[in-house]
């Protein structure tokens, strides 16, 4: 496994070497180099609506698979804690709970406050050099945007570097009013590497060829991509003003027919904003050739559901899956190692590959 290089000049650059997708060692290395120091979606405030609630989960299940728990303490504070007892490693919370005064391990009774601070431990009075302050549950950094919650399991860059451009661009939307809709949430299992799925998302170049329904609605000639440091934005302009955002005066896009804002946040989150709300897509690696993609729907205006660019998301997903799975087969060829970029249409994919190379080579790590 060698270092990866992406020329910063897209007109000269070649795509990332196919070993990134095919070598299991690359996927293993990406756990610590890419995913652990990045910000990951962990849930929403509706999972712990009341004081004393606790909701266990595994971060990027079957890949990083870190046991964590979201809690709400007596002051209404929300926490993301390690769900592993500091005594013998038992899981603290087995299933969602409510009405808790504290967390107590079911193995030997070690107790913690809902903010993770150590309370007590039976039969430990005679233990020498036991320091309670060293036995708190690990309290992870928590970033909240509206009802959405994110954490970082390894110290890295601050959340503002990943989210600020998105928050500024769609700040006119009532993010605090987003409500999770489980009926519109689905998991998709794709026979392709996680990065292939992401890079397909990151360019609108394929829309006229792969998505006839979406192409009939969007104005491809006005489809643009804005690049930021750790995120980028594709703007879905509509052929008409119907089913578009009501943009406020002074907004950078005022006067345009914008049907969708497609934000991608490194490395694996896609925030698709429509006039009805948000379709949040989380890409989770399974192994070098398999990926799970979770579609989570958050609604603030149900009257606009099933209209505009947000219609038929499952059909669009199936069209993407078919292409990406065939690419996974193709990159195994002995005759293919790199491609080139369409300079006006694949800036997002070039940006993604550049970040993969930086993080895998450690140059972007603190």
C-alpha cells in the first residue's frame, strides 16, 4: 500500500489509484486516518426527548463498530458517552431506556451519572490507588445542528470546518423544526466500495445518462458545484420556478430556481435539502466491495412532500446502484488503474479524491 497522489490541477490530474477501492488494507487504514477523526452523524434529539433517556448505538456498525450511548441528564444536557463500563468492559446500556436517574452496570454494579461521571463501585474500598476521576465514562465531543447530532471519536479538526458553509447557505430554512420521519427511512446494500458510491454522488455529469426522471426536472446547463475545504455543494437548478425554494431577499442564490441543495460533508455524509426538508444519506463501509447506505428523512413542510426534485428518491438510488456496482466490477480489470476528470463537471470527485489522499497520507491530520 503506497501513498496516494492527486494533482491539484484538475486538468492534469488522474483519479485515485484503484488500489484504494480494492485493497482491504486501505479500508482498514481508513478507519483511523479518515473516519475516526472526522465528524459522524450519530442520531437526533428525538432519540432522547426526556430527562433520563438513554439510547445506545454502534458508530458505523460493522465497520468501526464503536459502542456509544446518547443520554439526557437532569439539566437537559445531551451527551454522547462510551457505552463501555470502565471496570470490566461490559456494555452499560443494552437497549433504549427512559426515566433513568443514573447509569448502572448490570455486571458488577458500577454507577455513573448521566453525563458519564463516576459515582460508585461496590467492593472497591480496599482497592489501592483507585482514582475515581480516571474511571469516568469517556465523554465524546458533541456537535448539534438543529435536531441533528454528530460526534468525533478521535481528536481531529473542529466541526466548523466541516459544517459552516452548509449552515450559512441554507440558514434561511427552519432547521430547528425538522422532524424525523421513520416511514421514509431505508437502508440500501450496495456491492461496491464506499468511495465509489460517494464519488458518484459528487458529480452531476452522469445525470443526463443515468437519471432520466431527474434530468427532466433539473436544468443541467445550470447545474453547478461549489468546493469548500471539507465539504462541497451541488446546486440543482430547476427548469421552472415550480417546487423550488422560496429564497429570501439578499440570499446568494436569490432570483434563481433552486430545486435542491446537495451538500456533501467529508467523508461520508450527504445532506440533500428540498423544499419539504432533508434527506440525509450516511455511507457506511462493510468491506472493500460492499457498502451500506442509509437514507434518513427529516421533514419540516409535509405539504411539499412528493414534489419536485425530491420525488422518486428510491428510483434514483436504484439507478445509482446499478452504475456503481458495474464500476466496482470494472476497476478490477488489469487494464484500468486511473481515469481523468471532466474539468467542468467532476470538480467534486476531484476534491474528494484529493481529501482521501491527504488523510490517507496523514498530511491533513492534527
